C-alpha cells in the first residue's frame, strides 16, 4: 500500500471520528484530520488516543518517509495536536526585509521567520482560488510530461 489516504483510512479506528479522516500530504509532512462529535472532549480524546496515534504515525513515517501531524475538527474549529515546522532558506532584498521588519515592529510577529509565515498564511487565505488553479495546472503539466518521450 503506497497511498497515505488508504493507509490512514485502514489504520485509524472508525469509532474515533464521525467520518473518514482527511489526509493532506506535502514533501515533508502528512496531516491527518478527523471530525469529532460535538459531545466529545478534545483534550480527553487527545490523551486517550495518543498511544495509538503514535503507533500509527511511527508506521506511516517509516512507510512514507514524512512526519505525521494530527488534528481534529469540531464545531467549525480545528485543533492541531502536532505540527511540523520546516525551516525554509530564503534570500530577501532590503525592501522585502523591510516588510517583515514592519510586521515585527507592529507586534504581529516576534521574528522574521514568524513574519514570513504570517505573509504566507495571508496569501493562502486571500489567494486560495488562484493557488488551487495553479495546483491543477501543475498536475496537468506533470501528467503531460509523464506521457512525453523518454530520452
């Protein structure tokens, strides 16, 4: 089995969540999100499920060579139990650094790293439709490239 979605559908106990888990995968991380019923205490669920979640994550990390993070959704809120924070090297010119420094000076971030993460989240929130379109186009290009001639 090489598909993370299928792996977690099989590995996560069905009684944990109100429906199937949602699995998001990137180059570094697998995020597993399940919906909890309204009456379930998220903290109690987190503690009770921790040993089993750790075992599942260990298996997935060995299989897919990515870290696993867990989150729950409940009543329109999402609570992430674990997250992976990946350092990203970037080179910025003075004008670009001044944007980050303004966010720090304004109290929105403590460091340039936090300020950059804030900017990325803002673009993700306000340009979601465009980013989704870009991802679809990327998949189309990848599929065409794979059907192309082999050199």
